[in-house]
C-alpha cells in the first residue's frame, strides 16, 4: 500500500498530468490472491525472494545482464561505481530471478519504459517496503540509461525505468542511473506502448493480483521471459558525461513511483 500511495502522490504533482486525473483518489486495496493464483507465472516465489532482508550480496564492479523479452533481446551493463546501492539491489534481484515474467507496464514513447512489479502477488508484497537509501547522482539520465524509480527520498525498491531520451531534468530530483543498455536499444524502443500511462493507476491491482490482472486488463503488454547475469565485464566503461542541455518538457508524468519530468 505504501508504494502505491506515494507513487500516486507524485503522479498528482507531475506538471503535465491530464486534468481528469488530478483528483484521482487511491483505489481500495485488492483482496489477497488465492494460493493457486500466487503460483502463476512471474517471479519465482522461492524462500529467498520472499525474504528481501537476506539478499545483501555485493555486486561486481561491472556486470552485464541479458533480458530475453517477448519482443527480442537486449543487454544492460551495470557499473557499480555509478550508484553502488542501486547496482547491488539490481544484482540481488537478478540473481534470484525477480524480473522473470515481469511486464513492461509503463511505456511512454520519447520518455521512459518502466518495469519491476512481478506476476507473483506474494513476491510483490514481500518487497513493498524493502527500501534502499539513495545514491548520489553521478551520471545523467541520458538515452539508454537505467535508473530506479522512487517516490521520494530513500524509497527505491524494485521498480526501474530505462530512459528513451535525454531526461537530464531528472538528475536534480535524485534519480541515479546505475547502468546503460549496450545492445538491443532498438528492441526496447519497440516494446508495446499502446497503453502508455494507463496501467500506472492500477498498481495496487497489479501488486495484489499479479499476472492474472495484467493478462485480463492489459493483454498486449510485452514482458520479460528471463533476465540473466551473463558476465562480469572485463573493465568498467568510462562514466557517462553529465548532460548539459536541459531535457524537453515531458508530455507524460514520469516513471513508476513517479519522478517529476
């Protein structure tokens, strides 16, 4: 509930949100899904994923991740020095296959694509309040970079977004990139975007009902078949330069638990 509420608050503050959504109230929480539904495809509901406090491994200095999706494959290279806490959290989620089966539930062309709610209600619930502290912003939100979504200071959990464009305006809001797409950005650009921001007002239902809710209400969404750590890269890449040009005003509110554009 906490993730959902704070996410909605930032949605309201977003400057260019459609006026019809400004007065939107928080939907009632859904009833817990039956056990058989919690076993539906999505993140593996093993003991480790149900206990976030136990997943504290330190990530390699640099590592690469392959995402196999319903649209094709892409690779992200993570550089721990850019945002150590974010890189470590992402690494632990990947090690235990948190993102396997997750949908790209928010795809706003020319802005961001976001994911990080699983198909398993039990796993979603376990991670709702598993916050990590903020990292200093050392890199800019340039095209292809990946960043944790948040709902204010020290609220990062599992949701991340990939920048489609120069979103350097997010830098001053505390959004700290921790990696970048190095292969397959064309695949990322092709992810189904017909629903745009529509699923974002249904985070409570997605959290509580998982894949069943998405399949019923947003059946065209692309998803992650599996996300696998494929290598600790040989050497760190040069840090991305901080963007100098201000980002254009967004035509839609930003990522997930919602950064302001």
